[in-house]
């Protein structure tokens, strides 16, 4: 797993274990993702997540909150 750490955030490779947490964030904060094609719908999120895994995408984690 690739990881880049700064003082306040970490950038790391997305993993299958991230699915539930990322979906929960999107479901509870839809305003953050209103300009993306992800959306709150479970099916749309699942398609996006599967593609993100194939593309070896990264997630940004706030070190203070863990999100």
C-alpha cells in the first residue's frame, strides 16, 4: 500500500476495507459530493468504488479526525 504522510493529512491507496466508511461519509454529508458523479445511491457508489479500486485511487485521511 502506497502512503504519503503530512502533518495534518495522509494520502494512501484505497482498499476494499474503505467501502463502508466512505459510503457512510457520503451518505451523511451529501453536500460535499454534490458536484461529483458518486451520489448517495448505494448502486452508484458501489460502481464508483469498484472503479476506484481498479484505478488504484487514493484516499485522503485527516489525521485529527481519522476521516
